[in-house]
């Protein structure tokens, strides 16, 4: 099955700085890579996703990059704000389309 | 986006009782739903894949008789934690792929189970 590794587990930044979270996956059949944001006690929310035929996608302060050859993808958040503080998860479906999640990154943005 | 409704949001029960959690797709049909368990500050651990009209597929290490899953219709899946014990206390969350955008996963609001 798919194996997803996510780093770092915790990321602490100052407001206005950039944050980068990286994930690697094992199943070359994976072709869709979403990122979710989860606030404490709430459901994960999809914030951005990318398909394997694209190398980069941006949505305002958030971007995702994908390197299919190296099997890794990254979430980039620029000009971080305190409300960006949350746990972020990457996921990859593998060939079975059953989503496998990374372990999560706790992002803390200090005002 | 698609809406997945999950109830109850919070339940406190005594050890030995059973608890049923419902997950509904409100504006789409879901032939498959996923049930996850999440510990504080940890990732989503897949427990089982719920299939409409057939038996659920459980992940290795998940007790089928402990966590009963029923997916009787295209919009409803239930998870019953039988004879709950304190170690079953956790955040349980369901999800489903929306019909019109099959790759995007939508989550229920989660159920915080506390077994005393």
C-alpha cells in the first residue's frame, strides 16, 4: 500500500514568515495530492490539491509543488498569519484510491 | 463543496455500553465511506472502508466485532463501538469522496467519544 512520510512534525514561525511542509510517497500510481488543514477538535478541510500532470499550483498565499520523479510534494504558505496555526496533513491515494495521510505538521504562527 | 454530516459530535458513556455514530452524505451519494480514528495531535488512522450493500473492509489490527460498520444506503454509514472501554476513547471521523469530484475527500465533523 501507499506510505506517506511528512516533515516536520512541528513548525514554529513568526508572523509574516514563510512555512514549508514536505511529504514523500511510495506508490508511483498516486496521481492526486491534497493538503488538509485541521483546527483543534474540528474536521480536516481541503486547502489545496494538485494532480500529477502539474508541477505547481497556487492559491493566494498557499502553493503546492510536486516532483513526481522524486515522489515528493510540498506545501508552501507565505506571509503566515496567526490564523494559519493548525495541523496540516498531506495525503496520497495510491493505486487503491484509499487515502493515506501523513502524520501531520503542527504549525504555530507567533504574532 | 459536498457536505458530510456526522452525529453525535460528542458522547460520554459508561464502560460496557455500545455507542452508535452516524455519518450521512447530505447532497451526494456515497457508495464508499471511510472511518478514521484520531488521537490528540496525531494523524488520521484508517479503521475501515465502508461499502454500501456489502461488508466493510477493516484495516489490519482493527477488531471487526468491536467496531461494527453498517452501510445500508447510499447516504448513510454507521459505526457502532460495542462494549466500549476507556481505551476506545478517541476522536472518530468519517469521510467520503464526493460524487461529482471523485478525488476530493470530504469529512464529517467528527465524534469525540469518552468512555468512563
